[in-house]
C-alpha cells in the first residue's frame, strides 16, 4: 500500500508539473502576441460635393499606437482620391473644412493614399506607422483625411467615405514612412512621350527599406518609375502604369537606401492631344507626377523624416542622362486593370425617379412590406383602409377589431420607369394587419401579420387567389415559445430555414423549418429591441436584422453569431434593411431627437458596407422628405431602391435609381499580400501549434498512465481485491484527473477567449468619427 501511495503521489506530481509547465508556456505565448489591434475610422461628414474637383478634409485626434493596416471605405464612383496625412496640427480646428489644405503648422506626413478602388492594405509584419503619443518628434497628433470629389452627385446624396485604420498598441521593431517623390514642372503640349524628372540625395544615416510603392498621375500619365543610384549602380524601386488601380504595390526584393544615395523618379506623359502647356496641380484638368515610396527603418534608428519626407525636382535639376531606359519604357497593356480603374464618366447619384400612391387603379394603404417575385415585379403588402393607431390593440397585444381586411392587400406591380402597372391583386379577407412579405424563387409568398400574430406560406392560383400552405403561430393569440408569435414583423427564407423577426414583444428571431415548424431562436448581441425586418445577403448568406429601437442593424451568421453591427450617430432607429452585394441599405422610420447636437436627424436611406458596420453614403428624396418610411428594398439588379411609406395622410412607394458606371467594389487588381512575401526578423508568435502539441502529449501521457495503471493493478492480488482497488483508484484519482483536465481545458478556453477578444469586430470598432459641418 505504501508503494502504491508513493506511485500515485509521483504520478500526480508529474501531472501537476506537466499542467503547470504547459500553462506557463501558453501564458508566455499569449503575452508575447502583439495582437492588441484596435480599429479607428476617419470618415467624411456627409458631404455633398458642390463643384467639379471639390476638395474637402476632416481631422481627428490621432490615437496612440502604430498603424499596421488600412481598410478604405470608398468607391471610385463617388470619390476620386483620398489622402491620409499625419499632422502636428490640422489646418482648421473645426474638424471639417473645404479646400485643399491639410496640415496646419509643424510636420506633415503622408500615411496613406487611395484612388481607383485600391483594396485593403496590410503592412508587413513588424512594421507600423507611429502616430499619436508614439510618434515622438514627428508629432503626429492629428490625422487629416483629404477627399477629392471629381464631380457633384446626382440627387440628394451625402458621402461618408473614409479609411479604417488598424492600430497596434505595441511598438513594432520597424517604423514606416511614406517618401513622396513629386514634380512641379509643367508638361508641354503635343509630346507623345514627355518625361518629367524628380531627384534628390538621401541625407540621413538611417537605412531605408522601401517595401511598397504607389504611382499617381492624372489622365496623361503612362508610366511612373523610381530608382536609387549608389556607386554608379541604379536599382529599381518600382514602376507602374498610373492608369491601373492606384494601390500600393509590394516590392518583393530586399532594398536598402543609404546615406547619400541618389534617388530619382520619372513620369512619362502623353500630351499629344493637348494644345497648351498643362501645369501640375490638383484639378482634373491639371496633371500630377507622384511616386509614393513606403519605407521602413529600424525603430531604434534616428527618425529620418521628422517633418515629412519629400523629394522634388532638385534645384538646379540633377542630370538625368543615365536614367535607366527601363524606367521610361511602357509596361504591357492590361485591359482588365485599366477598365477597373476607369473613372466614371456619369456622375454618381441616387435619383428620385417616381413616387406612387396608386398602383393601376388601387389606392395604396400603409405600405408595410415589399418584395420581388421571380419576374422581378414589385410585390406590395399594404393595409388597405386599415391603419395601425393607438386603438388597434388592447393592453394584452390583442386586436380590438378582430375582422379581417376586406380589400386585396397584396399587389403585384410591374415597374417600368415612372409607370407602375397592376399585374395582379390578391389577399382579401385573409389578413388583419399586414407587416412583412417575402417571395421565394418558386413564387411562394411568405407573410407576417402583426394583427393575427401569425406567419404563413401561400401559393397563388391562376385566378390570383391564395392557397394557404401552412400557418405558424396561434391565430389572434399573442404569445411566446414555439407555438406563438407576438406581432411578428419580417420573414425571409434562407437555405433550409425560414427566419422570422418576432417582433414587438418577444424581441427574438425565430428559425422555422421549411414547413413552418419551430426550430430555434436567438436574441442578438446585447439583445434586440423590436427586431423589425430581416433579410439575407445572396452572396455571403449572412442575415441582416433591423434592430429598430436600438437603432442598429445586426449582420449575423445563421446561428445568430455576429459578423458586424451597424450603428451610427446618424440614426437612432432603423425600421428596415436590405442588401445587395456588399451594400447594406438601412432606413429609420421616424424623426427622433437625439443627444447628438440636440438636432433631429432627417430621414435618409443609409448605405453601409457589409462586414464593416460602417455607413458609406446616404440618400433622400428631392421632391419632399420621407414621411414615415417602413420598408426598403433593392431590386434584384441592384439599380433601383424602393421605399414603402406608412404615412397615414399619404401612404406611398418611393422609387430611386442608383446611377453609376462600373460600380463594383471588387478589385481585379487582387488583394495585396505583404504577409506572404516578407520574412522580417520580427515574427513573435509562439504558435498555438506548440500549445496544441503539448496538449496532445499531455493526453498521450494520460492514456499511457492509465494503461500502465491498469497493467499494474491487473496482476492478481492475494486478497482478490483487484476490482475494488481499480474502482477505488479510478474513483478517487481519475475523477480528480478528469477535474484536472477540465480545469486545464477551461484555462485554455479562457486563454483562447482572450485571444479571440482581441479581434471580434464589435470590440475593435471603437469608432471615433469626426462629425461636424453638414450632415443629416
Ligand atoms: C528628364 O530626363 C530625361 C533623360 O532621362 C531628359 O531627356 C528629359 O529632358 C528630362 N526632362 C526634363 C523635363 O528635364
Ligand atoms: C409609361 O406609360 C405611358 C402611358 O401609358 C407610356 O407611353 C410609356 O411608354 C410608359 N413608359 C414605360 C417606361 O413603360
């Protein structure tokens, strides 16, 4: 018995030691992971450009940390280019100003440039732009976003374009800077291959490592290149056709610029169809010659650019006689890139095309729901002469008037230009208070009725009458659980499920089977307050829920977990949501005073970008403001938006046309992946693979000891107490082993949670949006 006790002791000491070591190692790996990345977004203030080549800027105080990535929120349809500056002081205190000014006095550093639908940019591992209190003598206390609009928008559109910055808290071993080569020399007319040169001598002892570059000209530019020369030897930094998407292209070769190296760049222009000299300048009719060189240097080295990094024409200009030929020879044509980068000739806009209070000869009642049938007709769910007011329900959410609506509340309408003709009408005597409608690809109709507290599936017969396929909920009886709804609002079919937003009392989304049986439910991050509409995205298959009283839109996976949440200082209630590709259309249903400046926020359709929680632009009618919009739907082609209004005086449907050219957000240029092409000394991850290996070893060890223990105890004992000994051993110790394992696992899970906590979108979307100037 003594040796047995000693053996147990030894075994569990070993186990304990093993767990401790593993936990220790894991905690080191957690501590060493520089993953505290927060996202900050700087956005335009809802600006509407007033003229061609309109320049405006917004500023915000720079957070402290290191920018390691950029996620632009803009489209070339609306925005010609955006530049992000790090400034000691902004040009104006107001946070928003018109004109080309960016920084006030002190340093001015370019941190990022975007044009022509360039995609997200991740810096190489171990490289970051120091900003805020981290920026030392560069003094980047403010970020200034300059936005250049090529032309005014059509219709009543406000722009919220911007850039989301990924900011790491920990100092990386290398700091980044953008070295700008820029020419101010004019371009003579009639020259098919005019070369404009820039040059300087690099003065600092700090070694620069160029790792990405971007070229920029206006429409006459054909090629921009840059080199450095040391001991008579030219080395290419990069060259690119400026008509391609103007992204930062990565440089896969290791480059070093040393003190006194000669840096030279050149822009090749085609001015053959010009009649006069074209000056350099910011207007579309001017030209530009820019080469942006993104460099990094050791954080411990002296800052080579405390006040900004510029290289210009040299005075007097350096000799360019030996500039490498390669720097001025055109690159092969890439039509797919040129098409993608094409600037829209048609101004971007959302135009109010029509509004309808009559469909055929039918007067619209309160328009609560809209959908599209397989022929792309608009399917309208309205309330006829019935209105929802304070007399509609009693205190127990039951209808006071329990009669059905005697009119046809479902109208199918062919929408052509300013015409809306009636294709069919149906639904008389079947509904009490219509709310949501969805038409499936097989033309089945799904409805929610807030009056009867039910949802139902219908098919339409050739005589336009409806046949009920099934009904879920208990008619005219509000409730919760799996057999009742309480004023259900929206409905959508997605794959093998039906999702219902339920609604005014239960604050839940219910998942039904395709034959209307309760399957599950969820309540959303932080809980819904009147989930009022629900749709799916055809591309990502995510769900979008309008969380009405919280003024939010939840983007969710089918299990209810969050992808992103749209919130904004621009709205405090959201009645309806729809999506098309990566655009998310959201509409408030009423004016409500907010704490935000004490103003009421006029109602608009706010258009966000899926996955970001951010609003990109907004639009509203031009003929009159929205009254009480209740439902927004985008047609399957994505070019028209319909809004149903439940105004008691004049219920109607608004129709808007989205005007743009080549409007996709996707880039043919591909996403840049610096991460794959770089191996810098700084890769501080003790991978979770290591912890996992330790864990596997630990499990193997447990199994091994169990087998060993079993062997040990299976030798026959004189007392024949083998089974008792085994059971007592397993009882007293393997239960504690199980406990040890579960504690170990719990700790691991906690650690994983800590790791995950760093990244979920909601947690890091600490937005600090500058909102001043014009906005709704
Ligand atoms: C730029 O350099 C080239 C030689 O590489 C020269 O032919 C050209 O005239 C220079 N351009 C200007 C505007 O000086
Ligand atoms: C709209 O209706 C009018 C009159 O019926 C017709 O002349 C016109 O062509 C229609 N427009 C469209 C776009 O269908």
